[in-house]
């Protein structure tokens, strides 16, 4: 597989990661489709193992999301800027504290946004709890899964 094809797959994965945070885009489906296209274009055992792992991770993620309470984030409470801060915190946490740092990074991004918006620690913590109960945990689950898949793909491309 050529460099341009790998770059295109990486861009689709990045678009999928951004799509997890946007309500109208199927982010996890885009990430999985990019890995599928890569595995079909570069039929090596490592590519197929990454595809199988991505499929299993996404199925487990969907099962976890279905087990969570069926609540939706209301757009009047959560803005795209808040979701962008949460996503940036998750990516930063994923890089700084490998893999598991994505969870406190997501929570930290939401907390910092609410802290700047509301001004007080207690109000920001209450808003964080409300957002996570209203559907933020589902977004965190899907985003974390897509980050794991993206990291597996990147590792397979660089070292496989």
C-alpha cells in the first residue's frame, strides 16, 4: 500500500474520530470502514488481525453503550465547543498517559470547559456529573474505542 493510500486511511480515521463528537456523523463506522479498506488493500496478517480486533472492540463498545441508560445529550446544555474540549482532552490524555489517559483527559476537558463557563469548582463538578449522566459516558465509550482502533492501526502501519 502506498503512502498516499495510508495517508487517506489516516485522514478517514481522523474524520471518524471527529465524527464521534458530532451527533450527525457515524464516527465509529468511518473508523471501522477505513481499517477495512486498509486490510483489503494491504492483505497481510497484521492487517487482518487489526481488522478483527477493531470489529470486536466496536461490537463490545456498542454493547456497553446499549447497556447504558438511553439518554441523549441535549444541544442546549452541550455545545460543540464543549465536545471539542472533551475530545481534545481525551486525545491529549491518550498521548500523555498511554491509552488509559483518554478517560481522565475527556473528563478534564469537560470540567475545564465548564469551569471557565461557570466560574466555580462546585458548579463545574455538578455540570460534569450532569453531562456524563445525560449521555457523555456513551460518547466517551465510543471515542475511547475509536482511539484504541486508531492506535492499533498506527502501530501496525509503523511497526508491522
